[in-house]
C-alpha cells in the first residue's frame, strides 16, 4: 500500500524554467512533509519541508505548496539550473520521524 | 561535524552469508533510522531508534534482519542468510532531539547478493 504518490516520474526543463513536482498522500497521521534531493551515489539530502498548518513555504528558489484538504503538496523550483539535475523525493513523516517516501522524480535541466 | 557515515560503502556477498553494516550518526542526534532503497524507488523505512531503544520496526522486515544501537551512538544492521532480494542500498539517517523531522542521511551501503 503506497501512501505517498509522486508525479511525474521524470521531468525535463530548460535552464531558467520552473520545475514542478507533485505528491499526494493518503494517511492523515502525518505531521511533516519534507522534500529531499538525491544525486547518484549519494544519500538523500533534505531540501525544504513544511508542516500541515502552513499552505506555502519558500526558501530561495524552492517553494512548497501544501493543500491539506486535497492531501496534496508540490515542489516548485524557480529559475531551474543544470546543477539542480537530480532525483527529488517527497516524503510524509510522523511525529516520530518515520518517513514514507514517494518513488522519486528524475529532473533534468537542459542548459 | 562530519555528517552521518556508513561502513562499508559497498558489499558483495554470496547468497546465504551474513552481513553487517555500521552507521555513525551525527554526534548530538538521538534518533537514528534505517531505510532500504532499491533502484527507481524511494527509501523504505526499516526501523528506528531513540537513543538505544528500538522503537519501531517495519512489518515488512524479515526476521533475518536485526538492528542494534547499544550505547545510543553508532548502530549496526545485520542481515542473516542473505537472499538476492536483499540487494539494495541501505541508508542510515539521524535527527536531532529538537527536530525529529529533519533527517540527515548517510551515503548508504550498497549490498549486492550474488
């Protein structure tokens, strides 16, 4: 039973464009919704995260939009750069920190 | 602060052998998590510790898997009688007392069972 569904599976964006990745969750017991960035051969790195009582959070070029009623959240990467090319995972975490991850989105930013 | 470290980075073993992985979390972090990641998938939760206490273990985790964190510092994950289906990246993460949600991952141990 997959509790976090992520789309698209892959995404190609031109340099300077906006990358948008979407996630939906099923369990309402989650307390925290982080996004991770993973490069080949590396572990995931926390990028940005949001709590369900906030509808939007922005850090630099990265923004999370959160819709609690729809159980959906998304990551927007503004002014995408080739260095942003990586796999991005959304996750939903309980208050104990146990995280359920989506299956990832491979982002390619073309120069 | 050197981050979360894992050892070994790669392990190749024959089916039926036992393997043990080590994770050293960030020193002041009291929570430690183990995840498994297969190609094209997100990390899958295996178990987690708060200090030395193992508080939750995934129902998907076979009895062949066991984890310890004896002094609340480093942790080990052992897989007994390995199977080809155990081939995956095993990731360790830790989080600080103040914010259990922010998890910091190590580079992982890639296990290949032949």
